[in-house]
C-alpha cells in the first residue's frame, strides 16, 4: 500500500506536467491556458478525492484496475490534446472559441486528474485501515511527488519527447498494478513487449501526430522552453513555438527592425543581438558592415533544430567570423558583457512570467550599462495600427515608462508592430537625416527606403502615440510588479470577449487596494467565515486545509517567479525548486504527526503551525522586496519551508479530534486541492500582476493569521 501511495504522487506530478505542456501547445502557448488548466486539474483531483466518506475501503483488485485504467487513459489524453483543434472544427492558425477551449481543457485534464484523486483516496483509506495515520499517507504521496518532479526535470534533459514521457508514465501505472498480482506471466511479458514497442516507435508517432496540424513538417522537437516546429513549402520556412507562428523566412520584419534601429547612429560597429539568430537579424545586420556582432541565444536546442532549415544566406551569416554566438540567459550574459553601439532585443513578447523579465526596468538598466555614449537600445511590441484599447495602451505605456526611467530619449514608431528605440542621448527624428544615413550604407532594402522612413516619422500616428504614452497613468513594469503580464492576459481574453478590451484596469498599487471598499468587505467576510467555522469540526478541518493550500500556492508562485526573474529560465534549477517544495510537504506531514503525539495538544500544534506560516510569509515578502533570495539554495530553503508548513497544516486538519481518519482524509484532501486551485488563479491573474511579488507573500501571511481564528 505504501507503493501505491508513492506511485500516485509520482505519476500525478509527472502526468500533470506532461498534459499541461500539451495543452499549452494546443492553445498556442497562452499562459492563461496554463493557469486555467492547472485549475481544472486541481478541481478534477478534488472531485475524485472528495466522495467515499463513511464507505468501506475498496479492495486491492479495484485499486489495481484503477491503475490500469490510468495507464491507458493518460496517453489517450495526450492524443486528444494533439488533435483537439481538428476535432472541434478549428481554423488552422486561429484560436477555438473560448467555450470550446474550456471544454477541450476539461476533456484533456479532468478524467486523468479525477482518476488520480480517486486513487489517492482509495489507497489512503486502505493505508489508514492498517492502523496508520492520514498524515503519514499524505507524507508518502508527497514523497512520490518528489520523484515525479525529478523525472519531470530529467526526462526532457535526457532528450525524451513529451509523448515518450506520457507513454512511460502510463507504463509505470500499469506496472504498479501488475506488481504482486497473480496475473499470468505471459500477460506480463506481452504487456512489457508492447510497452517497449511503443517507446521505440514514439519518435515516429510524434512526427505523425504533429503532421495533423503541420502537413508540411520538416522538423519538430520539445525543448525545456516549449515545442519547436519547422515547416517549409515553396521555398519558405516557417518556425512555430508552441504551435504559434514565430517568424518566417520571406518577410521583411527583420529588415524593418534592424535598419530603422541602425540609422539612429552614423555608424554601428559593435552590436548585441538578444535572441535573433533564427529570425534573420544577424544576416540583416551584416549588411551594415559592423566590426562585431554578439548573438545571445537562450535555447541551444531550438537553434540546433532550426539552423539546418534556414535559407543559405542566414546560415552563412551565423558562420561569419565577425559573429560570436553564445548560449546563455541574456540577463546573466549582460553581467560580463562589453560595450555596444546597438542592442537589439529580439526576445519573445512579455506575455508570461518567463518573458516579462526581459521587458522590465531592471533588465533595461542592465542593457543601458553596456551602451556606448549615444548607443541605442531597440525592441519590438505587437500592437494595433489604428486603434489602441485601454489595455493595449496600459501595457505599452508600462514598458515605455520602465524604459524611459533608464534611457530618457525614446522614439516609438507605431504600426502592427511597434518599434521602440531608446538612448541617453537625443535620438534623431529628422527623416531627411535618417534617409541620408540609409542611402550612405545602401543596404539594398526591400521595404526600408528613404520614402518609407519619411512616411513613418511624418504620419499623424507618430505624434499621437507619443502623446498617448506620455499621458498614460501606467506604472513602470518591474521585476517585482509585472504589470504588463496582466494586461497581456486581458488582451488575450479580449479576442473572445471584445468588451474586455474597452475596460481600463484600476491603479495596480497596494494603496489603491487599501482604499477599495470591496477589499475591506472581502476581508471582513473571510474573517467571519473563519470564525463561524469553529462551531463544526468538519467545516473547521476543511477550511484550515483550504487556507493552507491557498497560502502555499501564493508563496510557491511568488518564490518561483522571483527566482525566475533573478536567475533565468533554467529548467533544471526550477525542477530542483519544485522538488524542494514536494520534499517539504513530505517532511511537514511526518513532523506534525509526531509533534502532536509528543505534546498531546492538537490546537497548540495548529496555532504554532499557522503562526509559523504567517512568519514565513513575512520572511518571503522581505526577501522578494530586497531581491535577495540567496540564489538556488536560498529559494530552495524558502520553498522547502513553505511545503513543510502547508503539509503540517494539512496534517493538523486531519488529526485534530478526528474520530476516523479514513472518513476525513478524502474531504480534507479535496479542500486542500480546492484551496490550491483558488490560490493559483488568484496569484496568477490578480495579485502578482496588480500588487507584485512581495505583496503576494504578504497576502499569504494575512491569510495564515486569519486562519488562527478557527483554531
């Protein structure tokens, strides 16, 4: 039974990573889909864990059958995610209607998570029936999650594709069901042979399923940062990241970005390109005859897949002796970089916590420190040519304000993609001068001619956008308060609900929140609900578990995003952080059970646990505010402490006066999952974007203090 509990934890975490990644690709890399998908997963797990109160523990054969069903269902859920756009009548390259997206998410995630929730309930009740405690069951399941986190990190690092990980996960579930059973040896051997055959055929199956959405497929690969797919037809190469078109080989976007930025200076000798090798930026720069071009790429696997498919001029440009290619996190590279005349930011849009860190005041300050006198920093932002909604205006203004706080001279060239240039010295705005510089270098451009430059700098949009940005009340986008992360989500939702585009978001500050009547009303109602819950033991247990899950998710979200901002998107490091949290869960449940037995006072132990959780919230808030998380070791320690206290609170909820552990384990575990679901949604959609990382940790502290009213 210990093995079953351990296997549930390991399979649950690995399956969650695998399926959420598939859903991210199915819906073009939207981070909001990930947030909603995580909520759907936790809801499904809670629905599976909640029922069964008062019933007899299920038999061993029923548990084995459930493991077999899980092993079959998991790969099928992945296949469904691959073909969901076709099954739901989607137009190639376009989003499904929002309602169909939610339905597709539910179909891909809820059946698997519901089975896992039910498996935990069944295996935990069988375990408790042998005389062990619910806290021990939770600790063993969390220890399994530790292994699942390790596998979720190591399998992609070893080059195993997502499909292979799903098959391996399903095989593991079936193997657990077979272990110790009386199944005939021939059946076991046949199952093992089939499993090995599927794993060997996984690369071919992966390419075949990818062709469902990309008939002209040339190459595809999963990397730690997403799925990269390359297609080609009629001499044109198209590169997709998480199935969203990133760029193609026959457009003029690279020419427009490079040439319009380069003519801001008389000469450009030393250039830094951040993430532009496969976009054609390097090839376009060499036409300006620089002395040196440093190109920094975040994902080595991405370039290794795409480079052989690029047109010959782009491949030759990357092999030019003037070009120095480096694979590193751009923020870390800037710590030891030389001085440049021009820095081009070719990194993805700030639509997630992963990419927002390249559009904050702190990142712009790091770039500015390596600009020569009169040097220019250039970036691109997707926009609308003729109509800026309030959400689009606020997002653009938050980045523009962060840029101007470091480099006060800015120029914004509006269009379907805004081009933004910044410098310490005044920038040239005279189209005659800029056109003359263009003619001197004579790059043989297809689009950027002196006449085109004159149009960009003299049309009415040029002055109108400058005035709009200057008048915007948006605060600067910062590491600790990623404002444009929320507005990007609003813009994504506005594609399905156009009325949202006309909404102007409130002032995202703690002071504004303190003045809001609804905030005080919500706080008063929460305190009253916690106080009333003391009257019924069952309500008290579930509310405490839900509060612990909510607070734990707030702390985990803030700490992970804070580490990501400081140290880069290092997949293995983030896997270590996840394992630290899961390890804390396993230790916390085990330690609280022994503490209660030793001091013989459940409420005293509960009060100490939630008081410690509140103190940890303060410590995390101070650490995030000071940007002093202590690197990997410090962040891991804080996550370990968070997991420890969340699990201790859960253990207290099921141990304090519970007459029958098997009767309360399911509902309390479901409450913990529902609290985590609500915490992830509130943290990702509201608190982190609007109030920032330190305030998110402070909110966890406040919730822990309110929970003391129940004890």
